[in-house]
C-alpha cells in the first residue's frame, strides 16, 4: 500500500465555513505523485450533490478535497492509513469498497480501505445513516482507484 502522505498526517479534520465566501477550510493531504493522480481521477467523478446537498467550494483549490452542504460533508483523498485500523477491524463494505468507520460506536468518519489511495469521508451525524453518501462515493472510488490484493492494506 502506498503511504497516503509525504509529511505529517493531519490528526483530525477541522471544518470551518468561511465568513467571506472563502470556502470550507480543510487540511489538504500530501500524497505521493501516483496517489495524487488517482485522486485527480476520483475528483472528476464526484457527485454534484450528496445527501441532497450541493457541492461547495473548499478554500484550497485542490482535487484532493471536496465538500458538500452545511453542515459540511467533507472528502479528502490521499490521506494516510488510519491509525485506528487493525487487521481485525470491522469494515463496512459498500459496492465492493471496504470502509473503516470511526469511532466504532457512532461513526462520522469513514475511510475507504483496500485501495491504492485512502479516501476519507466525514459525514456529520445530522445527516443520519451514511449509506447514501457511501454508495455515491463508493461508485466513484470503484471506477477510479484500483483495489489492492487481499492482505495489503
């Protein structure tokens, strides 16, 4: 599995709506060139709406991040493997994409595992069950980010 970040990984996803129309502030991952290329392909397939929310502008003009709605649903591609992942972690599989939910008891962060690039989707609890968003993003991931052989994530 490629490492998702060249530098130190962001420990959390901080989302702030810009007061002056500057867009959503979120840390931009720093993946290697091959991973960044996969993420660029993913960015082209992302839906314009998610949970009925329109796509919104991120402060950083980067194909590695995307946002929808208010409260913000945030996606980051090319993140490092989550520290919470263990070989015995319980994963949710949606359209052949395995997602690691965090925290386990009431997840709001989902990371796509077993792919050549890790993709993180933050879904505020106010949107309810994550299935709709995971299905839409899983379709894009399946089309653009190759799966890894079993045991390589």
